[in-house]
C-alpha cells in the first residue's frame, strides 16, 4: 500500500524567504504525486502534479516540486514566500488512479511580515 | 464556469440520526469522489462514482454510502451517526478525457457535519 509522510505539521517563514515543505512517499510501484493547498474554510486546490514526465514540476503561484526516486521524496518549494501563501498544504500519492488519493497529514505554512 | 457545489455547508445532527450530503460536479465532469477530513485522521478517501457506478471504495463501514445520478450529481449518506463522524466532507469531481483520467480533482468547499 502507498503512503505519504509530511515532515513538520507547521512551518514558519518570513515574507520573502524560501519555502520548503517536505514530502516522502512509499509506493511499491511508480506513483503519481500531487500537492494541494487548502485555505481556511475552503476545499483543496491542486498546486502541481507529477505523472512520470519531467521530474521537476512547476505549478501555480510560483511553486515547484522535484521528484527524486532515490530519496522517495517530492518536496515543495517556492523561492520567495508571500503573505497570501499562508495555508495548509497536502501531499498526496496515488497508484490506482487519480481519483483515489492517499493524503499526508498536512503542513500548515505560516508567513510573517 | 461554476465549480463543485456542496450542500449543505454546515449541519448539526445528534447521535443515531442519519444525514445526506449533496454534491453537484462541474458541468461535464462524470467522476465524483468523496473524502472525509478530520483533525485526527486527516483526509481519507470514502468512495468514487463514475457514470452512476461506484468505481472505488475506501475503508469505511457500511454506514457510509453514496450514489450518483444520471446528471452526475452525487449524494452520500451516513446512517446511525456517531460522534466520530463529525468532520468536513469534501466532494471532488474530475474530467475523464480520451486518454483516460486527466489527473486533477476539483474540490468543493465541503459540508461540515457536527454530531452531538
């Protein structure tokens, strides 16, 4: 069975600083990997996805993630944090199809001025 | 283009009651999935429907059920509610293209259920 581990339930950065949110996956077969963002009282929005094409994936709002098979990682980064990036971020994996996702526990990103 | 619409947004029930939640997918989307989000268990997959058929199912008891109508709208039902069923229930729809599933779920804002 596949699983996802997100290191750090909370990450705090200053505005303009690098954002790094960690995600490690476990899967016996090549996975599909996703990052979603959730703002308060809202549903989830797809940031980016890895589907076995390019290992460096660019998403919306300046985020990107790199698939590293040797490290079983799919960390999310953004060069410069903005106050509007404050939200909860979820990493997810699927091997059976895009509809049946296994989510990590989430990382809440706090951005201070 | 309207997004995924879930109703009701908030509801309060008591133990033993049942509840029905509704989801209207984005126009043209035929796949609808349901997820439960709780502080303790996080986001967990409930089930997925496509063309009125349940295609995938998560590890939830039989008290949780769902269905999909011919217009792709979906409902989920929870019977004999327990305190632990308090959660945000999220519905997501997706478009299936000629090459198969496109890989993006579009989520609604959820229905927040409180069981007292």
